[in-house]
C-alpha cells in the first residue's frame, strides 16, 4: 500500500477498469480484474513520452449506435402500426433506449480525450469523457511533474557522481635500472 | 485497452504502431501510419549508472567476490541466504538486501510487502455478497451473505484506510450487511409466524 495517493483519472473499457493515482515518485495504475486488483507503477524518472489525443472509439460508437437504432426502430414501428395514438408506448420504448442514445450522441459530439504516458517498462492511460478542460490540465500537470522530477534526479545524480569521483593518484614510476652494456660474442 | 502494460517503445496512441526516432518529438505529431494527429511531449530521462567495483580494484577489505559475478566485488550479503552479492545483484526494496533468487522466492510467496502488486479487492467482494444476499433472500441466504458482506466491508475499510482513501463505501456495506441480516431474520420469523397461523 502506498501513502499520499491522489486519484487523477480512470480508464474504463469493456474488458477492464483502471484507476490512475499520483504517488510521490510516479503514477500508480490499479487494474481491476474481477475481485483482484493489480497495481503497477510508471515512475516519473522513467517517463519519456506523454501524449494527448481525441478519438471516437469506433467499437463504442457502433455498439451504442446499434442499440439506439434498435430502440428508435421499435418506437417507429409502434407508431407505424398503432398510429399517432401510440405515442406514449413509443416514448416509453425511447426512454428505455435513452442511455444508449445519449451515450452515442455525447461520444459523437465530445469524443474521448485520452492521455497516454509511456515509461521505459510500462505505460498508463487516462480517459476523459466530458471534462475536456480537466484532460488538458492533467496533461499539463503530468508533463510539469515529470520535467520537475527528472531535473531533480539529474541534479542528484550529478551531485552523487561528483562526490564519488575517484581521485587518481599519479605515482612516479620507480627509476629504471641502469642499462647494462651489451655483451659481445664470447671469445 | 489496458492501462498499464509492458511496452517496447513509444507508439502511436491511435494505432499502437511503434514510432521511429524521427517521429518522436514535442508538439503535434501526425502518425505516419494512420495519419491521425496527437499532441506529444518528449522527455529525456537520465540513466542512473550502476557502480560496480571489480575485485581487482576493490582493495584488501573488499576482496570478496560476488557469488554470481566472479569479477565483481561483493558489497553486501543476502539477508535471507547469506550469499555475498555485488551491487548488480543487490535487490533492496527498503526491507533489506536480497539476492535475485531469494527476491524471486519471497516475491512469489508474497512475504515481501513492498513487492506485492496483486491483492484482493475486499470492497468489491463485500458489494457482491451484499447484492447476492438481497437476491437470495428467499433461499434464506441473506443471513450468511449479510455476515460475509459485513466481514468484507470491514476488511475493505481497513484496506482503504491503509492506502489513505475514504472508507465511506466499505462502511456503507457493513451497515447494509447488518440490515440484510435483520431482514433475513425478519423473513424467517415471518415464515414461522405464517406457518403457525396456517396451522391454527
């Protein structure tokens, strides 16, 4: 368990639910796998690439679009068969399909903001559905924190290396023995 | 999409195709493969150089050689098996130095607290048992499942407190679990009362 954690965002998809927390030395990603949680860290000192992009999410749009179409189709069919008097039934059907219709329209209008943080060994991603301003803030905040952490680390390493620099002792070589005269061929 | 996964290098966040060095820069980048744009910031993390002392240069006091690297001087010994290890082999997560083999073992056992990355989500378990108790009330299961929800809720609250989060959710589960037990008892009482009334 880590202390001083601050939730900065979540990333939910069809298959996984993740929460990204900021901890003093990096980002902690908690992946929910049914009733187990896997925790991984992307350390600030390892981050080398941070991206921010917007996307529709084709799978999500297709799924919500098809569900919306299904309910709208049934509502239209009810009005088509029963006439305009059946508008209450059509409204009820549209009401049931409203979450899917709203999700489809909201995604189409606002798209999905994704921030991806690439570390040397792992990556983290945070998704923002509606809060665009917050997404930009988090992107700027992560970049500033990483820059700060890496500058501090570079200074610390420099100081450490300066403190540990080996002192090279240049010792004088001992004098060479006097050259012996070459012996001539023995008589 | 997985939020934390092993990666091989910087990728396009749209298509996940690895980007070559020419495309890694700060600013707006258009992916050469999918032609979609994204904002990016590049950082240059500093590498911490590992200082390894060779036995030949270690001097008389550091002349013990590492058990895994014969040319390296040992800087410490493993606190679990006592093996002499060099700075390359030393694994220290704030709970003492371990050699790589012992580190793997204690990590697999789950006894090294700081190396545990997978744990049980008791709050989610409490929520599940609470809902199951409501669903299976008519099978007289709300009493044991309510008790389980209280147990998991309590453990979830302790877990949340340990990590500095709010324990409101787990405590709500504890209270609802208690209500579920009372509800289950009331249901059993009602059944007994109904049976006795029908017998009269």
